[in-house]
C-alpha cells in the first residue's frame, strides 16, 4: 500500500510540475497583433522634451500576457528620432525560450558595451511600469516592460515618492 501511495504522490507532483511549467512558459502569453489599419504596430517613443510620439515600426513580432504587466516583449525594426529620450537604467528581462527573436542576455551585453542604446518608449504604461526600447545602429529594436523607481517603492508597500504620480486605488 505504501508503494502505491508513494507512486501516486510522485505522479501527481510530476503532473503538477509539468502543468505549472506549461502555464508559466506558454499558456498565458499571447501574440501582440498590429493595431493600425495598415498592419503597423503602434509603438511610441518619448522625446527629450517629454512629448510622446508615434514610432515607425516594421517587421514586428511581440508577445504579452495579462497575468503580469512586465511580460511584454517585442522585436522589430525602426527609424529612431534623433531626439529620443535615453533610458539609463535599462535591464532587459528574459523572454520565454520559444520567443527566439528576443535574447535578453545579448541585448543587455549590447547595452553595456554601447553597441545598442536604450530609450524610454512610455513612462508608466501601467502604473510603476515603463516600456523600454533598445535600438541598434542598423535599426533592429527590442522592447520590454520594466518596473520603474516609483513602482519599486509602491509595490514594496511604501508611499509613492513626491516626484511620482499618485498610485491608483488598491496599490
């Protein structure tokens, strides 16, 4: 009886582990589809003066998930405006292995050695979350969402710093 019970527990644990892996890596992600009529994805870029304008995008491939505001990842090509606002604290987040156009390690290394530069797409795309874009000189670009300074403080249960927007109810 003990062997049957042990085998049953192991099989249940294996099934639960496989299900959890599948849910985290595959199930919650959805392809981000073009939103404009011409089949172009609407991405935006923040300029040095603070204005947020449309960013021309080609060959877009993106994923996102409703389960977390930082699961957005995208690969595309663009012509970056000369006055785009730099983003100093860019840290690309890993994408699922099957989304092979986005390699966070390579993007991070390129940002570190100056091969690519990071720019603010939109601040507070969701409260406490910025959309960041890394752009290579040849126009290849990669985007992700990352927790900003305001989000780090508020999500940790502290009051928002004075220079941050007021968090929505429930934060």
